[in-house]
């Protein structure tokens, strides 16, 4: 009986989406809060840029967050960890002596700001927390954390 009920629900859901309509699945927030800017800036100064895997989807969408400079509320950068078209295995590697990132698959070097890689807007909240906007063009609900099923 339970199986019949579940089958009925599945048919109803698939019929309600109809041809040409899209079903969106929410994977996470469109904004990622890293916490206090001063604390995160100190950690990056000591340990290097931070890689956050899977923020935009499972097994994809790795981003790097870096801080450049001495002011903890300025100099924040968030960018894709792999060049467009490159697999996750080609995540850029931080080279502290050169203060740059290097793509291990192509050898391409990128500056500490990630110029040349897809960029994400970084904001500082009134509480001085670092917030990374994961939506394209700052359009919440339409970003990469909302994907077609």
C-alpha cells in the first residue's frame, strides 16, 4: 500500500512540472559567510589562501578566498579554483614564495587576486564579517547554488 502511495506521489509531482517547465533544486545558500574579517585575514596571512570545495555544487565549484594587504576589511578576493573548462583535479595551487597561483594541469600562473579566473563578489557586513556572493551578477536565487534538477 505504501509503495502504491509513493508511486502516486511521484506521478503527481512529475505531472505538475509539465513539459517545458523547470524544477529547481536548492543546494545551498547564495551567500557564504566566512566569519570575522580580522580573524580570517590573520589565518590567511599565516596559512595562505583557503580552498572551499563544493560550494556551488557537489564535486564542482571549488572557490579560493584570499586576502591581500594589511587592512582586514579591504583586499578580499574570491574566485573559481580552476580555470574555465578545467576539471576539479586542476585546482590552482598557491605558491607562497612567488605570491601566485599555478594551474597544475596547464602551468598557467595567476596573481594573488585570482585575475583571469571567474570572480565572486566579496562584501564586508556591518558586523565586519566576510561574505562571498555566489550568485552571478548579485542576483540571489538565480545563482549556481540553484540548479536545474
